[in-house]
C-alpha cells in the first residue's frame, strides 16, 4: 500500500544501528529495536497484508530474543525529516552540481578516484592497491562525511577461508542544501532499482538507473560527484564507485576502518594461489575467455572459479573490470599486475623475483 510506511521504519532502524559494531551494540541496539517495534505499530493499520511489514514484525521479535532485549525500556526519538532544500537560497544548478561548483571555484574539473569490491572479495582501493580478503561479517567499505557503505560477507563454501559479499548497504547522508538521507540495500537475488523507501530519485540529482533487471543498478549522486555500480554475478554482490577525490577524503581520524581507503587489514589478507593443478587449469581456461590480460582481475577470476566451483564467477571479475574501465580517471591504470600471493611481478632475472617474494613473505610476518 502507498500509505504503508514500513520502508521508512526499516530505513530508520538501519541508520540507527550501522555504527553499532561489535557484539550487537548492547543497550543501544535494544533501544533501536524498541524504536523499530514502535514504528511498526504506528503504521500497522495501513500495512495489513504487506509482506515486508509482516517480515519486519517477525524479524524484530527474533532479534529481541537473540539480544535479550526487554520490550519495556527507552526508545530513540523518531528521526526528523530533513527540511526541503531552499532552492531560492541554494540554486540546484550551482550548490548541488559538484562538478560545476568545483570548476567555478578552482578553474579546473575535479579529480576522481575509483574503488571496487567483488568476488572473494577482492578489493581495489582508491590508491590502486589490490587485496584479496577473508573479512567475514560486516565491514565498512566507506565511512565519510557524505557516504557510508557496508558489505556483509559469508564463506563461499563450508570450511573455506574465502568469503563473498551477500549484502550491501549504502547510505547517502543528509546534506541539507541538496538532499535528505537516502538508504539503498541489496542482497543476493534482490538488487532493487529503488531506495528503501521505494523512491528512485532524491535531492541533488540523486537517482537510480537499472542497467540489467535484478542484476545491475547504477546510482548517480551529482551533488557529491559520485557514481556507484552494484551488480550480482553468480552467488555474490559486487560494488564499484567513482568518487570525487575531495569526497573520498572527507573523513576523520576516527573513521579509519574503510576498505576502500586502506584496503583489508593485514590479518585479513589471503593469497590468490590456487591449490590443485587440475582445478587451476580449468579455471584459467574459463577466465581467459573473458579476461585475456593476466592481471589481478584474471587472477581473482581464477581463484574465485577454482574455490567456488562455479563458472559463473567469471562474470564477477569481468563486471569489475568493465566498471574500472568506465570509472577510472586514468585508463593507463586499468590493469594491475601482482604475483598471486600478493607480491609484485618482477622482470627477470629469476633471482630478483625470489628476493622480492622473500621480502613480501618476511613483511607479512611483521
């Protein structure tokens, strides 16, 4: 029903709990759950028969039990709606068009940066570092003044160190001159072409475009000079972003855990070496068909196909490479070459290669 406000309740709960990392968030998490429950009760009359509403009600009950939350206790006040932008004071053509405003101020176009997470997940940072990570659970890809992006990962196969992203949450934070907060969430087999409140547009030119139904969406945010691509290929979600350099750097010292900025913590990095010659040969043949250059995207493809046993994982690396081709400001940086274990490729002589990889191995122990 158009009167049912359950998506608003969902959005408020996501926003209230995203910063509660660690063991559930304790009392603050229970407060958010009670607020979520109150929100569903307020909209119950207009949500009869709505599947999302009934799923939320049952989900809240389960979470209250899991986290030992009392139904009685404090709740957080509802998040107020941001006032509509005052277009007389802030002309959209200037304030909410990042590139135009930047050109006007600096006399040149802004510089852009690219980050991506796909497959295992493999992470390409804003600084063109490339890591393959285990990162099971929820990890922030971005956490700055304008954006919060969180990826949730689970093992690709039982007993495997390798993980894949199964859920993505993207929050476009409130920017009063241009837009109020907007939340986008994708899960496996559910890559919607809409924000959580059902809208497809927001202030500042924010809009979602479906590139392939249920498989690929593009979100443009001109007010912060940012474009995001979300894809599903095989049983994984991938994320790519092109962000203005100034936007990518808009974070504080406390917001230090961002995979797009610093890559995976050293303890979470794993080798892309494939154990099993037969599996590696089959994977290489499959990946070579769509990724002729043997760079990190090719290596990632071989690793993902060999570990998962799913040939469809070739499309994860291929999609990430296509996004990089579209988003990278410098086409000369498209391909990154590393040894599968993460050491840089070295030219002959062979002794130099051994020395470099030996140093890499030593560094990983420090």
